[in-house]
C-alpha cells in the first residue's frame, strides 16, 4: 500500500465518524474568530439556545474593521456600522466565554498573524476560521482551512465540521531563489502556472528545497495564497524550523509536554512513497520578481515583462476576461510593466505584514525618499507585537523618514473595510493577496507584489526590478 | 433551511469567468451583523453606477442599464448561469445570502470555488456543475430567447431544458439528503455528541497540551 500524505494523516487522525457517502465528521482543534464572519453565527446559537462546545478551543480578535490611525483607534470607531460589528464581537465573546484580544490589546492583529505568533497555531492541529486565508496556518503542518459563517456556527456548537476528503496535490519548488526573489514571488509564480482554479478540490502541499530553505514567515506567505490557487488547504511539512518557531510561545505546550509534542510533530510529513493526485514542479532559480497586471491573481508576469495581449489568447472566454481586466485596470496590451506608474503603496495584510516582511521592505527604503507622484505609502504591521518589535529595531523611523505612514495593526487596505482605501482609478502596489475589482475600494486598481517590490515602487514611483535597485 | 426539491425559473446569463465573492457582495456590506437584506446589493459595483454604502436607499441610486440583472425579465431570474470558478475569493457567506436574497435558488457553472460551493448548500442554494460545453450550449439558448427557463430536479439530479433535453449532475448523497429535507447540520451533528466526547477523551490522552 502506498504511504500517506501529510493531509491524509491529519484527516484520518481527526475523523470522529464517517457517513456512508464518505462525508467525515472532522474534529476541530482550534477555531479563530473575527468580527466580520461571526455575528450571524453567534446569533444562530442564541436563537437555537445552544452553547459553545469548547470555549478554550476558540480565540477571537477584531481585525477587518479596525482603524489603523492611532488617534482614531483611541477615539473609537467612527463608522457606526463597523463599530457595532466590533462591539458585537466583544459582547459575543463575553457572553459565550471566548478569549478575545480586543482592539486596545497589544496582542491584537490580523487573525492569521496572531495565531502563529501566540502559538495558538500548532503542528498537527485542525484549525478553522471564517476566512479564506486560514490556509496560512498550514505552514506549521496544520490542516487549516477557511469556512463560511454557517460552519463557524457549526464549529462553535459542536467542535466539528462535516467534510469530504479532498484530493492531494504537491507543488515542488526545487533549487535556490535568486537574490531579491521572495516567497511572495514564488507563490505568485505558482498561481500564474496553475491558475486560480488549479488547486480547486485539492489540499496543496508545498515541498522542495526552496520551501525547506524558506523561513516560517515565507512559508506562511506561500500557504496564505493557496486559496488564490483555488486550494482551501495549503501546507508544509514540519521540520526543525517549525519546532523552533513554536517553542516558548504563550499557547505552545508547556515544558512537561514539550518533548512528547515534538515527538508527535516530527511525524508530520508525507511518507516517501505517498502518491499525490497531481504534482507540479517549478524551478526556483527561474522565478523572477512578479507583478500582477489584471483582476485575478493568475494575471501575473515577471517585472521585466509586458502586459499580455488578449488577441494572442486562443480561448475566447479567457480572452474576453483579459480584455475586461485591461479595461478595468486602465492598461494597454504590450505596455512594459516597468512603465506602470503607481499612486499608492500598501505594505501589510496577512500575506506580508510579519517582521521579516517589514525588515525586507525597510532594507530597500533605508536612506531613500518616496517619489513625488506617490500620494500615500503606508506600512500596516500584522500585530501590535510586530509593531512594537519593529519600533525597537528602529524600522518605523526608516519608513517615516522616507515619507511612509506607520500605522496600527489590522487588515486595512487589503480589503478596505475601514477608512484605508483607494479612490476610483487609483493604482496601488500592494503586498496583499487579491487584486479583484473593487477589492481596495470601488474602481481601485491593485497590483500584487512582494514587500521589497512594493518598496522599490514607492521610491521609483513606478514598478521597477528590485534586483537592480 | 429552505428545502430544495424541484424548481423551474428564468435563467440569467452572467458571462464571465472567475466571478469572485468581492464582486457578488462588496466588502462595505459585510459590516452588517444580519443574515438578510443583502439582495439589493448583490453585484453592487456592476449593478449601480454610483458607489454604494450600507444604509443607502438603493432605489434612489443610478442603475447600470447594461448589467443583466437590471434588465427585464432577468430581474426576476431564479437561476444564475455562470462560467468557470464561480464564487472564488473570500469565504464570506454573505455572497450566498445576497444571491439567495435576490431570489436565486441555483447557480449553474462549469466549476465553483470550494468554499462558495460548500456555503451554498448550507443556505438552500443549489450549485450545479455541468460540463463547460453544456454550459456553453445553455448560454447560447439563454441568449437566443429572453426569459428562457430551466427546470431542476434535485431528486433525479437533472437539469431539464425548455426543449426537453436533460443534463445529469452530481451531488454528494449527504448534502442532497439535507437539502431535500431542509435539515440543519448542527442538529444532525449533535445527535453524535457521545462520539465527539469519546473522541475528545482519546485526544486528551494523546495530546493533553491541546486542552487548556
Ligand atoms: S489581511 Fe486581508 S486577506 Fe488577510 S484576513 Fe485581513 S482582509 Fe483577509
């Protein structure tokens, strides 16, 4: 019999029971909760008179709606609808007995950043959150996936979820990345290769020497965007780096359990002879810094490339999609990526707001100034603790001196639910994960890039190859 | 949850691939803490020419006459015909609530994003996957005749055209059962509470650090 994949192992070890058609009742170890996708779930519990099954498995934080300007945060949220939603989370957590890092807590931040930071994300767990970027936590050999609000309620009420097993897919990135090429470029290149639906129905494991060489932060960036390739689950096998990262974090196993935990975690990798339903291999050395040009993450090219021409596309549905994207983005086929001027720069989001990202961006910015045509350049750290550490290292000064704004943690302009947004037609170099129409504000034009590339664009005023910078 | 057994209705064609959940319901509407009332803002950026905010009277906004759902009889449509990878993007169930609130009972496409597909079943909205060629053929027929209707028979797992052509579709047995009977998943799962407790006890032995 063939060996098991990491996903197979985790799926099996968390199956409580299986229905005749193969639907499994899966036990969920950790449930992360935020303000946007939970109010209707708590309301459902209240209406049915149900309790939370296991309070200690849940951890909540407001992130999507919170202001990122310090003064606004102290004054309270001015948008009444958003304020009610954040208050609803506070109240629901109190009523149902769930731990919450509220807006003024130093540990507050983007839900996918604080899970690992606190050690609330552990290897071997099943972890869910009412948010598609939950795949981020898969970097720890965790089976993590996003769910809708009905499922949030289901997990709150039963600690379980009904799941059909997905197929297995492995993405191998072999070799060494070039200087200036980061995890973000790797994952954009993967999505460019397999398309935004390439991973639909699959649990995706990222493997190969380039992934092994990557830091935990880089692996989180890659897993974060598995959903942009259609895969609900993205994961990386556990190794020494995983274990070192987890050690000593507030929610990590206590000393008396540590060795026992590590012994179990070391088994969290696919067996040598495991068979994947689909495998894709990329050559790390060939990956260049990436820039998206359209309104789907698969619409991506290398920074030294050009905006593609729909006329060259043989599939008519695709060609018309490309043309719609070009019209929306205000770009012309054949235009050089390096000629595209940007209006705003956003460094943040659960993809790229960790300390390593901020350090990388600062290294590019240091001693330089933001170009005159840039209306706003901002850094939004992923959590209060990251912000604090960055300030200790003096990184905030580097950004502020260059003309950047240095903000409080939250989702911010990744989805523009708060005041941070683009005006219609404005163009942004963004380290976030989605370039959909209207994502960063109505009529907004988003180009996804790495933190280093976003920084270089801020200085140059247009896209530029950070490798020559 | 509303039951789904058989349904016949007008089909609205939405001819673009990768329709994402940000397009189905833009983020400003996610601030609502309710489950209902999203219908007037379904596809907000495509449906209206002016920017929308929660709390606005949508009746006073400038509508985009070119958008299919603003045209008669598609404003009465209950079946949405779409292209590949429908519902990609965020996990927001608000997208399903918006389609449901608009009046849709089913979406037909060559493929769906996983989370959207899953969320649909929880709300009595039936997502149907048909081959790309069949979807293409349906687009042709829908475009050729305003108000073209399809019938859906969930029990028999068939989409039936006006001409009497039948197209079979797949659906998981368990999901079909829940939808046909309008059953609430949580109630079903809680029938297995003892098994969940037994499982927990076992895990607590093996991985005590997971239980605070
Ligand atoms: S940072 Fe963006 S992608 Fe991440 S959780 Fe927040 S809104 Fe979602």
